[in-house]
């Protein structure tokens, strides 16, 4: 069994997928991780649209600025904020943070199962909403592809800044 940090090290953005489908049961297990994610004031102001239909995925390629791998993934999940007006005391809209947490739960749960994912922020909001039937008062915060990667997910050395470059103690440094 993989430990949490093994999963974190294993997870990477995948853009090359096999044509192996993901079972309903596996998708539900992955989405359970999103359902359990924390949210501001426990509002859980989200819906997750799972797209597996080939025609819809092909349409999402254009919505996502021509990124062809979107159509090659076994599934695409749209993280939709259903309540977009709550701003936390710190001035940040809660829905952006909450959906980011939930979507990363999806990415890590998928990695644990050997399923690759890729966050997609490069997409046209209004076209995504129209294609997926998302109401005007909601917001598609992120799209995420899921699929079995052509290459096995293995922990790799990712280019990352050193801890000294990103860590401050007590005050911004």
C-alpha cells in the first residue's frame, strides 16, 4: 500500500492516455475523495460533472483551447462552483479555494489507483458552461482529465524550488 507522500511524489500531469476506460466504481471511489474535502463554512458549494461521452470530450478539446489530450482521456471532470458570492474574511472567493482542494483530492485519489490526471485552467468559461449545461450563476473553476497513462506513474524528481527558497519563519522573507 502506498503511503501519502509516495502518492504525492507519484502524481504528475499526464497528457498521454491509453484507451482503457475507468469503471463507474473506480470513478465513484475517486469522487468520494472530493465529496469528503473541506470547504469554507462547510458549504460544499460544488458539483462535479463527469464527462465520458466521446462527442462531448471532443467538444471540450475546442473549449480547452485545442488541447487534444482532453479528448483522449477516459474522463474529464468539471469542478463547478454552485455558490460564487461568498468571499472569505481574507478577501479571497471561497469557491476558488474550495474547488481547488476538492479537485486536488481527486488528483491524489486517482494517482493512488494508477490513474493519471491533468489540471486544466486554460478553457473558455462561457463555452464550457454552455456545453455542460452549467447555469449562469455557477462557475466552472477547473477541468481535470483522468485516464490510465501510457507510461506507468512512478515517483520522479520534479523540478521544484528548495525548501529554503519557499519557506519563511514568522514573517515574509
